[in-house]
C-alpha cells in the first residue's frame, strides 16, 4: 500500500496523532525559539492532548513533553502520511 503525504498545522492535529515537522513559519524570535525547542524539519511529534477550549496543547517531541499556545502551534507545518 502506498502512502501519500498530507499537510496540516500542529494546532489541527488530533490527540494521539503523530506527524513530522515540515517547517516553522516565520523568521522572528518565536520561530527561532520553537526550533530551539526541537521543532525542526524531520522531527516526529505526537499530540498528547488539548485543554478544554483548545489552548494550550500538549505534545511529545522526542523524549520531551511541551505545552504550546494554539497560535504558536499554528505556525508549525506538519507532514502526515495517510495510506490510500
């Protein structure tokens, strides 16, 4: 079975889903900070959960657990592979 890539931002991922970081939007300090936290191209992330109103979100990046605001997560483009 062949897999086809699909893209979404980190804030659109559902709890329990995993994907790979494609890129982080922007060139400002926040973008650099997200990269410093390990959110770099090719890194696998898993969405662990969301607060009741969707903010903040919890995720796993390697062996780290992070919490991000939804607006921060929206800047991270992910690549998912879906079988078809």
